[in-house]
C-alpha cells in the first residue's frame, strides 16, 4: 500500500500508461479569484479551451512564440494564487522549457536571485513592473536574461530606459522586453507587446483567439486616442463568475453576436485593436 507523500514508492510503480480521460473544450480547468480591486473578490471560472488557446504556439501569441523559439529555462517567482503564475508554469511545461521555482529567500533578495539565475542558467523572467524596477538596482540581474515579461501594472518608461541602458552597456545582451495586459476575466493575458527604444508603451495587439473593441456608454466603437470601455471577446474569455449571476449579467454581454467581457476604462490606443 502506497502512503501519501512517499515519492520514492510512487517512482517504483511500473504502470506508466497514460490515463484515458475525456476532456471537452467547455470543461472547467481551474477557478481563480480576482484581486478585489472593487472591494469584493470574485471567483472566475476558466475552461479548457481558454487555457489551450493561451498556450498554443502561434505567432499571434507573441510571448509564447518567443518562449518556444528562444528560451530554455524559466525562473518562476510568482505565487500560484495569481494567474500570472500560469504564464510561468504552464507556459514552460506545456512548451518544452525547463521550469525552476525560486524560494522566498531568493524572491525577496535580488543578490540571491542573481546567484540562482547563474546556478540554473535561467534566461526568462516574469514579474510586475514595480518589482522589476526594484531588481534593476542590481546591474548583474540582467546578465543572463533573454526574455523579460512584465504585466499587472502600468509599464513605466523609466523601467524600459533602465533596461535598455543596461543592454547598450553590454553588447552581449539581447533582451526582449514584453508588456502584457492581464485582467483576471480573461485567461492569463489578452494582449502583449515587445518594447524597444522607439516603440510607444502600450499593451499591444490582442493575442491569438481574441477580439477587442473600445466603446462609449452608448456602445459606439471609438477611434484611436479616445477613452472608452474595453470589450474583449474570444476563446480566452472566462465562463463567468462563480455563483454571481448579477455580475455575470452586467459584465458579460452580447455585442455584435459575440460574448464579451466589459473591462476597465482605457485609452483607445493603449491597446492596438486589430
């Protein structure tokens, strides 16, 4: 009899056949809670088709595409209570990358984090812009990196300048900077953009399987440069909130025969609608 937690006994099992499990597109994959910016956290239900859409290797999934074609080892620093962790965990394991979890001692100590990067030869990293700015006080932090993803907050130009200045001082660096947009009501991220020294800081174009519009209060589509409400549709839109029918009715709407999630007010131009 195998006792729970005895990994060595599990490794002795000779049956290595894959379990035959029927999974449909609309099956629930996981549930995660919003960050409670409105005061009350909401359980969000994500279906199988949504996480599959996010992870597919397609040029329109520009950050996943870059991972598959350029990266080898992803160093994860995000707690699993944030859906951003799935970018690190599933983005790596479902696409053939090595994944290493940083301990709390490394996450909160940039000098230890640098040592860990060197020890495991990590080349990819994902965090919030504010945390990345803090890490930038340690120049050696960038030496091994090829891909830096940041999201969950407004991307400050000071961060881009600091990183690009470091790159210009080190001819061997070929770092790719990603800004991502990731409201919880979609699956991990709905937008991404590569930032270089000449690009305007936006959250970029919709990723694979997404369609976006910016509208006014009367649901008229707005031109670039005008502030409005963001509508997002496509495979990445979640099933809805768990046991919150009122919020489902008000936030998930039908628009031009598509199911969309109404999100925050945003400048049309900060996202590149295509």
